[in-house]
């Protein structure tokens, strides 16, 4: 993928990036003066460990680096229901990857974000198979972990992710406006994408009324933040966990979100681990199916 000139110097080691990530997540900018919650600090520490790992099982590598090589036998058997993966130029950021449904009717937008060390190509391959044409899937790429190398990316902080997500949405609507509905958008994040998504999406409930947060973003939603998400158009928050700490935090967050009038559901795939695959991924897929069934 082509990349714009970086505006800031990246740390020279993954350890340096890990320290940067902890600092960004542990002290998020909030206009209301709130301190980061215990859950958010725990999520940030987990993401920092991901960045420092030499082998990151939580951010699966794609089987192929070719954007075109994305279809399996099931896709070939149902060509009308799967999406074609394409690169999308995004002003000021790396190219995004999008999965364009083959049918012409407009469908809601689903933005999928990865964990630290992940890849937008893999995310779009994975979630376009799940979407099967029910959503137009767009995947922000983030920043390369190592300058000059592709295939491993992270999001520097939640304000940067916010800007990139909004830029991706603008690029999608400019290029595919007639194919994308203005309503019922979904934001799906794994690990770092979920943690940062929960921080910044409270202001964007109109664009993303439905959130699916996988192994991240389960840290205590304060009542004020939950009410703000609801006030801006937020309707539902689904939290999927494969680890015990995530599940414990999700239980409290669900209660807070419900008090604010937001539909909230948590699922714990016990023993699933910090991943978006296996039983953890199955729980997320089932929750997405409920959105589709209810009219998306």
C-alpha cells in the first residue's frame, strides 16, 4: 500500500511504540475532566504487551498479502452475497481496504478495526465473509509498526483513530455513496480498535449507533459517557470477551449502559483468550446476526 509521508517520527523499537501506546491510552483527552477508568488502563496495558510481543497470536496474519486473493470455496458458492475487496485512498492516512457488496442496493456501513500489530486486509477478508453483503465493510489501516514495512499496523492514539475513521467514512461516501445507507452504521473493533473505539465513539452515535467491541473497550463506561453516546444517537453496545478480566468489566459496563437507555449485551466465550477468532469470534458473529435480523 502507498503511504503518505509520516508527520511524526515513530519509535525505533516495538518497546518504544508500546510505551507510547500506554501513555496515549492511560491519559485520554476528555473535555469533561474524567480520569481513565481501571478497565481502560487494563486494556491499554494489554495492548502494550501486544506491541512488544515478537509473535502476536491475537492479531492473526492474513494467509495472503494480495488484496485480490480473498475468496474461499464458500464465497465462490454464493457470489451474490460476498464482497469484492478493494483499496480505497483516504486523505491524510494509509489506504483503507473495503469490501464492496455485489448487489447494487444500499446497505449500512460496517467499519472494522484491528488490534496492535494487525492488518486491515485481514480484517476485511474476515468480516466480509461474515457480512455476506448485508454491510459495506471498510477497514482503516492505521500506522505501520516499522517504517518501510507493511503487514503490521497500530493506531497511535484514540484521537488519531477518530480522525482516520471519519476520513474513511468520508472516502467511502464520496466513492460509493449510492451503495451505502446513511442509517444503522456499525463499528466493530478488536483489542486496540475496541479500546480506542469506546473512547472516541461516544460523540458519533449518529454515524455508528451500534458498537461491537471484542476483547477491548469493556472498561467501565461511566454513566456520563453512556448518556452522551445515547444522546448522539447510540443504540446498542455489544461486548465480547474471551478473558476473565474483560468479562468482569463488561458486566459492570452493561449495567451502566442500560441505565443510560442503551441496549447492552455482553458475551463471554470462556477460555477463548485474547482473540477475535474461535468461540470469541463466533459470539461476535451471532450478535451481528441479531442486528441484521432486526432490520439492518
